[in-house]
C-alpha cells in the first residue's frame, strides 16, 4: 500500500478518534473524496489498535484501577472503586456491541457508509452536542459516575455506529446532558472507548486474520505507530483545552464540513 495512504489514514484516525468529529466518518471520506484506494480493514484495525494504546497510556491510572477491579468483579464482588468502574464500563459497552452485530449481520452498516449520511450526521449531532454543552449543568465529576448513567451513556454510544456521528462526540453529549463537567464527561467518554475499541477491533481482526500477509502486517505496524502518536497528542491537547474552552469549535467544524459534504453529495 502506498506510504501516503498509510500516513493519511493513521493521522486521520489518530487525530480524530477522540475528538467529537467522527474518526470513522473521516476514514470513509478519505477514499471517497481523494480518489485513493480504500485503505482496507487491515489498516482500519491497525490504526484503531494504535489509538487504543494511546488512550490506555493517557488514562493508565484509571485503567489500572479498572483492571484490578475486573478480577474482583469476576469473583462476584463489587466492593472496590475498581470493581464498580469495571462494571460500569461493561454495562456501557453492551448496547454498542448488540447494535453493532445487528447492523453487521443485516448489512445495514455498509448501506450507511455514504457521503450524504456523514454530511447529515455531522450537522445534526454537532447541533445536539452544542445544545447539550450549552444547557447541561456542570455539577457532576467522573467519580460520581453511576450504573444508571453508564447504561444511559451506553445507549447513546450505540448511535455512534451511524457514520459521522462520532463515538466520543455522542458520549460526551450524553455526559453533558447528564450534568457532568466538560473535562470529566470527556474522561468518562474516553474510558468507555477502551472496551468498545477492543470489541470492534477483535471482531474486525478475526475477519482479516485469514487474509493478512507479511506486507499487510508491515503496513499495519507503520499505521498503528503513527496513529498512536497522533492520538496521544490530539487527546492531550483536547483534555487541556477543555479546562478553558467549550465544545463550540468542534461544533462549528462539524457543521461546516457537513454542509460541504451535503453539497458534494447532492450536486
């Protein structure tokens, strides 16, 4: 695969995965708007692996607590902060797995991969994010995450399977609507991304394992490394900016891009 395609796919995935602007939507647009060959599932899986390691590293203290709690949860005990966090993350991931399997088995997921769909979702869910960010209270912190809110945010997260919605964007929208502070809502959304990316990556990885070869493995390794560094930088910048900046700049970007995409799709 051409090096330029690898670099673009890795940078797009890395930069947009944790921003509320839809990484999957941008990856679909890469071949659709540039005329390049589709990067394929091997590269898609690789760049997701890269971003997975980035978010795990950035939130390692929380991930370590959740991992420790997972073993207690497996023994039927929910008596520690880690066990409760692990339970919430599992409950928040179940809806997106169920809906994702339904969409894949019915073939609806491929039907939704169009410029027009991405254009509409960019605009609609960008406006919804703006509404939630401007009207939501800022009284809750990440430590106050509850089972009820985990399930609620998990149901919102399932909507992100529509290309252009943005997984991080829709979960942050849910968090702001539930009254979480911007930085805390984003933190919860990022932690929710870990089991979701693992589930999606495992499913896609099983599909491509049989067709992968040495060259594909090398291309995937390059893409994963580039995506890792791009995601780590992007995530760090966003979390710092949220201490003083709202989500409005991302909303403006979404609306502008959405309008451009709809113009391309319908003309």
